[in-house]
C-alpha cells in the first residue's frame, strides 16, 4: 500500500512535531455536500450506501477532493455491528435509526453472536480496502466503531432515545446481564476495529455518543470500562507504523482524567469542554481532538476564521492537537463555510508549531 | 403569613445544621401523579392550568399532600416571561412549547417591553400568594424562572431546538444585539423573581436548562453573566429571613467553579456530575442540590433505596445538601417509586447530620 504523503494527522495524535495543526470533521462525508446527496439518492437508501463499497468509497473521498482535510474517515454507520448481529437496521427519513428486532430478554442477549468482520461485515472491510487504495497515500484513513454502551442503547431502545429508560432499567435492575451484553459488544468492536486496521485503517476512533447520558459512576462501570477493554485488544502497529486510537465521549468533559488513563492516544472533545483547561488536565497523557461548536459554521466566513483562531490559541503551542468540530457537521451547512474553517486552520496554525 | 414549621430546606441551602437531608423533586407537581392529570384535563390546556391561580395552587400542593417533601415549588412554566412580552406561548401535545411570534429581527428585540409582574404576570403572583397561604407554613415555597439564555433560545428558535442554530447564529453574528436581548431578559427575570419573593416565595431557583449547549466561553458571556446580574438584584431578606437562591445549569458540571462565584447560595447538579467531587470543588462556597439520575425511578423500590443511599454517602457528612433528581421527573414514573425515594432520604440521611 502507498506510503503516506501527508502524515500530519498521525503525527499530531502521537504528539510528534508537525508543521501545522491537522484538521478533519466528524461527518465530513455527509449531507451538507451536494455531491454526497447525489450519490445518496442514487443509492436509494442510507443502508444501501453504507453496504456498497464503491459508493462508500466515493463519498469518503468527496470531502478530501473538495477540501484540504488532513484525514479521511470511512463512510459507514456506528450501528453496523448490531445490524450484523441480526437486529435489522433501517433508517427512516428524519427519525434516525430503527432496529426491527431490538433486544428485550436475557435470551436475546445470550443468543447474540459475535460477528466475524470478514464475513458479516465484509462490506465494511471491502470499503476500507478500496478507500485506502484510492487514497493513494494522500492522507490517512480513520476507521471507527460505536462504543459498546452506545451500541447497547440503540439495541435495547430499538432506536434513538431521549431518556434511555429501557437500557438504563436493564442497567439498574440487571447489571450482570447488562455486563454480558457490553462484554459481547466489546469483543465484537475489538475484532471489528482490528479488521479495519488489517484492511488498511491507519487510525481508529471509538464514538461513545451516549456515554454522557450516564451518571459519573455508571459511566465508569458501563461505558469507559469497555472502551478500555477494547483499547487493550487493539493492534498497535502495522509495518512499524503506530495506529493511533481516539476515544470520544460526547458530554464526557467531566471525566477526561479517567478517559486519559485508558491507553487511548487521543481524546475527542465536545465544544462544551474548554480545550485549554483540558490540555492542562490531561494534555501530558493524550493528544486532543476538537472542538469548535458545530453551529459556528452557520456564521459568516470572517466569524468562522475568528472562532478557529480562538480554538487554536486556546490549545496553544506545540503538537498534540487535531482540529475538529465538537460534534458532527450539521446537514444544512454551506460547504464554503467549511472551506473557510479548513483554510483558517492551515493559515493560522503554523505559528503554534515553530520551534 | 404563617411561620415555617419545617424549615429544613432553607437551613440546608444556608448550610445551617439540620436533622435530615431535605428532599424535593423538579417537576414534582406533574404528569406522573393521577391527581395532577385529573386537574390538567379539567383545565383543558397546560396554559389554562398555569394561568389559573386556584388550579396552579391545587397541583402545587398535591405532591406535598401525598409525599413527605421538604419544599413545594410553584406550579408554572419557565416561559411565562416571553409570553407576557407578547410572543404567544402555546403547548402542543408531545411537541413542547411554541411561540406564535418568535423573535426574528433587531426591531423585535428593541420592541420588547419588560413585563410588570403584578400586571402582565399577575396570575403567577396570585398563585404564589394562594399557595403560600394554603401551605400554612408546612414547608417553604420555591419560586422560579427560566434563565435569560434559556428564555432567549425559545424566543429566537420559536420553540424547542436540537442544535440552537438560530439563537447561536444571532449570538455569533450579532453579539451586541444578543446582549441587548439578554439584558432585557435579565431585568425582567430579576423583577419577576423579586415579585415572587414579595408575594411569598421563600427561596428562588433559576433554571438554565440550555446553558449546557454553549461552549465554555459562550456560557460565561451569554448565560452565567446574566445569572449573576440577576442574583445581584435579588431581594436578600424578608422579615429577617434570608431568601436563598439556587442556580441550575443542566450540563454545567464543568463550570461549577465559576457558577459558585456568582453569589447564589446553592447550585443544582445534573446526574452526570459526581456530587462528591462537586463538593470538593465548590462545597466551601455553596450548598448543592441533586442529583440522582431521574431514570433511576423506573427501577424497583429496593434499587431506588440503594441509589438514594449512594447519593447521600457521596455528599457525605454535614449540612449543605438538598436531595433532588438531576433533572425533572419523567411523566410515566410510578408514584410509589417516588415514595420509596423520599422515604429513603428521610430514613438514611439523619446519620449524616449527627454532631
């Protein structure tokens, strides 16, 4: 496979010197891009797009071709594992994910089989191989998965939830059963991420989208513990090159210290977390990724530039920062505003990397 | 007016010695109670219930009659001020609040008049007087308001929002105009809370429901600053009795230190915040109110009891803790489970208040 031409993203995650702060965006391959909407329409459904390696590759590369991003992220969904476990994933317009066979009994949990990534999730691995080959080493490819807790919320609730009543009832009333489910998911996620790495992913990210819905203690016991278990199983190096791992808990700003002790190379930060204070708290242990408020991208380009400069200044001098939004880009953002953000990072960050 | 028979709540907020930890619940007068649903049906609409002092009084007292709560909270809505400003508040089933005339221009903001609480919000003051009289000093009455930032989100978005795109666009692009709006709201809230105090409220609480949607810097500038401005204007004493003030920012756990410096007597904590760490961080300055995960109340009573004990143990010995949920009670909770919570607080908390 091609050697990396731009390895700034990998170097920043490992806190090695860089010439500028690398930048990418959560959901950078997505609905805000007209070229994405065209392919999405052609695919017919979101799941068709996810499960078609050629189309997944095409949309993954779209933002790389259009902007000067320093990393590509596999186009996929966080819920591919429960789908491969047989829960029947679908997406209805404006309502988010739905499982046709959610988990309701202990038997359901015991019956879950750990998917073989090269069999039941072959379409993802094929997409990773195809993207990696088509990237031709321009920028690194990020693989990813939902965290066990986040996957469990959708599997038990049957879809999105506001209060997480069902999954928390399981957690409060049958903690052992909940741990069985989470352990199975952690094993599945570790296999899945390692398969993505074997297929060509050069960094991996664990999305703990709903960890922030837990109390501090429950977060430790039911989410972070499994994130750590996964990290301990991850392939560390491929061909002498370290494969960095990033942990992102939305709403996890209170818990950065314990997150930084789990062995991940970097933590994703949401926009509520002050990145300057975060660096003081955990910057000696991990790199930090984030964290501009996604809504900033509705503002005019001059304001976006100013807000980018604020985030860069808050992180401050030296390597260990990957610029990103604090959450995924919203679907109705003007792509020109994204360009303003990427250009501002590249224009103003070199000043923070002089020796 | 009657002297307080049970002043435990007030004493705990002021960190004076108490015999047990006081307990109340956000939204304790609400849909989980069959007697509430009956009155709500009789009223026809949620707004009819809010604007009818007799019915508002009746539902305020229902949880006091049924449970052994240590405080009553005025039954009302956080959006009464913008309604009094003429924005036209209504509630549609399952969709939350809607304003028929949301704010869209600078002229709209300049045209807003600060409501006179005893005129445009007379129904609230009448409810406070009636409740206070009917309580006969059993427990203190809490008055409340939404925070300026939280009111502004609804006024600009026209209702609930997920991304706060409109109100943040105003904030990012026209910060001066946003400050004009917030200043007007802060003046209105201060007048409103002081009128509630004059009418009989014995403590007040500011609900900053959406402060947690802001970045750390924006929270300071656009939310906390106005919470502080309000605090500085609040009536401090009535008839020699201090009227404590509580500040609650949902999702504000990262910012407790700055919140504790604004002069409020107590901070409300959501369930994500570890109350033991919170006490270490700010417990010398403020009392703490919270913070059991509201979803815990779906669990069986023995588990609820155990979780109550955990929260009490986490806060630890001494006054300065008001037991509450980390957010409002959910509408489909079994009232027997609430009883289990209240009883557990009263049974197990005296051990933390021995000399």
